[in-house]
C-alpha cells in the first residue's frame, strides 16, 4: 500500500461571480502521507480552506473544480455524491472553523455525535452507539461525559464545543482529519489544550492530519511539513523546521517577521505592507510583487513556479538571494 494517503495534482477552484471569475485556488500540488501532520498557512483569502473543501465536495454551487485529488489512490474530484458522503465523516473527518455554527443548536451534542456514527455504522446497536459517544467525549477530555451528552451547544464553552467537533471528526476512526482553524477565537490556554488533544489522538490512532491556519505558532508546534499559500497558490513548502529557519520566499519571511518573539523584546512587530490580491484581478506576474520589498522587473512579467532552492521548494524568481535581502530590510 502506498504511503501517500492524499495527493493533490494541479487542483484549481474558480468561482463564477457577477464581476467575473474568482481564481480562489490555482494549481495546487500537495500530498499527505499516512500518520503525518501537514500544515497549510497563509492570510485569509489565500485559498487554504477552499483547497480542502473542494476535495470533499463542500463548496458553493458556483464553484468549478479542476485538477486531481486522489485519496487512497482513487480520484475523488468529480466523484458521485454517494461516494463523497461515504468519505465525509467516514474515512475523512472534518473539524470546521466555527463550532457554534457547525453544531445544530436544537439538538444535544450526544445526538449529533451519535448521528455521525450511525450514518457510517448503521448496524451498530443503540446501546453501543451511546457507549461510543461517551467514550469519544472522554477521549477529548470533556468532564462528566455521560451528563454532557444531554447538553446543547449553547451550554458549553467555546473550548468544549471545539472538543465536541473533534470527537465527531474522529468518531469513525478516519484515515485523515482536516482541521480548519481549530484554535480560532480561543484563548491561548484553551488553544494549547485543543492542540494537545489533537496530538494525543495522533499518537493513539496514527491518523494523518491537515491543519489549516494563519497561526504559524500552531504549525510550528504540531506539523511535520508546511505549505505556505498566497493568492491561491503554494509559494513555499518543505519540512516545518526548514520553512521556519531556512525559508526562501519573501512572503514566508514576512509572516515570520510578524510573530512576537522573546529575543526581539522591545522591537516593533513589522507587518507586511499592502493587502492580499483580489483574486478576480490577479497581476500578470508574481501575485506577491505589489507587496514585496525586493521586487524586480522580472517579478512583474512572469508568474514563478515552484522549484527546489536550498532546503525548500519556493516560487520566487529571486530566490535564494531575495530572502536574505528582505531579512536585512526587516531587521
């Protein structure tokens, strides 16, 4: 059996809108191996969530998906609705960004987790389903699990609701979990607890994970490899330590410069100037060129492709020299 669990090849997502076509995802190549954690990072609107929602068939009706996504060697782009439903919640679990809007407010959390189990394991006896729900809630460290099963979402804190979403995602022991901003809007203490829950689940089950986030600290703590996205494309990828310490793209360097660091106490955090590109009005050349501090004429005429530069793969005309110049500018 191949070690590659999920393989995206030239995945694209376009949205037809009144103003034209929004190129939300542009030719993304990405793979996830069994048992590993892959991070996808970037600013809002960079295409992170759209990439993963596309392969599960969860995008809006005006989305046009192209390219290839193979899960366990089988193509799932263009697959039938019944096949995708068998994957969603079965072999692929999804932790959505906002648990309050993802959970049904009028149903108890126990009934919602039970439904996820019953859909994929219809022959399981009701008593075993109830026992499994309690087991899952205990697994994600929810106290008084038997009592909490009868609670409604609004009766739980944000951290507890996120734990319920994790329990639901792993209910059927999936091969892959996609976590879309799993720590958004949570305080740092709860964030650490949620990340520890995910790490513990990985140790127990060897489940592969894709972590979608704009928080580089989250990726540094849990991921094996990381993909940096900008303007609907992967602009840099590699092992997490290589990207963090030996990254070559000016955008990656800009994101890292925005992080508060103890060794820069007293120094101001330097944001990336400008704004992300409008995806229905992309520039001719590199989409990061209007915000790049080391832009050159060739950057505005041709869109760079991913290529191996040092320890990472990077889409930058000027790498490997650009990142070193950028670091001199920002330090």
